[in-house]
């Protein structure tokens, strides 16, 4: 039995087998049959086997967390500045129309709504390269580390609020207090888990990914530039100038 994986699937299989055994031989209860079946794996009771499975799963989660933290340590070895203050527009110094930010509201690209661009997953982040599922939306393709609702989407909304009144593509400098003021309440109150380097990590993901939405003539990172060298007190970003295409169709007509 040494080659049998001790996991949740095994526990589910034992539960089904115990139900079958109870129907065939009702002299033992369902729980008693679970204990009998667990013996073949070297455990006196089903509960002891279940505890061992939970220990193995927790060890795996701890290893994943350690591996992810090691990966971030390597990513943050260099100065925390990514991308370029120029580029990704129609020409090197492009600045396009401001995003339509109104006080108290955050504009959000309609094609992001009803899409799986931001996930609700837990655990280690996946590296993604493929189409993004959308509900009646344009075709989208994303390449990069998985973006999530809890932090990446929340922070991107705050960044749009901070930068939205300026031409899209202009360098924007801000503090965490500016983010709080832009959205009207502290970021953790949006349901975002408090995590060391959470903002810097999101900035890294938004500069080290490529989103393609041909209908809006957008291809590239959402952020062309990010500087987190003075975190947590000070940050600087530059939106991809073509990010404005999601809000101003005239820009697509022009080029």
C-alpha cells in the first residue's frame, strides 16, 4: 500500500466503499466500516487516517508558501522598478485621454466584467497563458501570473482612481494614503487581505503580464511602468496609454 496516495480522494473513496459495505453487511455501522477499511493503510481508525491526510496537505501548503516567498525574494532582489516610463503607446511619449473617473466611483472596463481575468482562487498563483473566459464579451488573452479579486483587482481600482483625472500614460506618484483617499476608505476595508508587499506584488504582476483585447486594440501590460523602491510610503506608476482605449472608442478610430 506504500504507493497509495494519502489524500482527500482516498478519503472520499473510503466513504463510498463504507456505504457499500454497510448495505452488504449491516452488522457494522458506516463508521465501523470506515475503521475496517482504513486498517489496510496502516491506521487503526478512519479519523487517524484523516488527520494524517490533513497533516500531509498542510505540509504541502507550507512548502508552496515557502516556494512562493522564495520566488518573490528573487524577484525583489533587483531595485523595485519595472517597465519603462516611455513606450507601449502609438509612439514613445504617448499620453491619451484621462480615464472617466467621477468622485465616489471607479470606472471599470466593461469587458472585465463577467470575465475570468481576475480569479477568486486560493493558494499558489498559476502562470497563465491562454484565452480569458468572458460572458458575451470580446476575445481576451492573458499571459502572466494569475490576477486575483482580493488584491490585484482592488489595487487596480485604486490606481485608476488615483491616476484617472490625468492623461492616461502620464507618470503618477502616490502614497498609500492617496490610495485610501481615492477610494474613500482604507484598502483593507475593501476586503483585501493585509499582506506585506501586497501593493508592490500587484504592481509587479501588472507590469510583467500581457493582456490582448483586439477589439480595443490593446496588447501589452496594463501598467507600462511601476516604481516601488520607496514603498510603503511612496510609489510611482504609468498606465499603458492604450488602456484608455477601453473607455474612449475614438482613440481606436484614430489609430
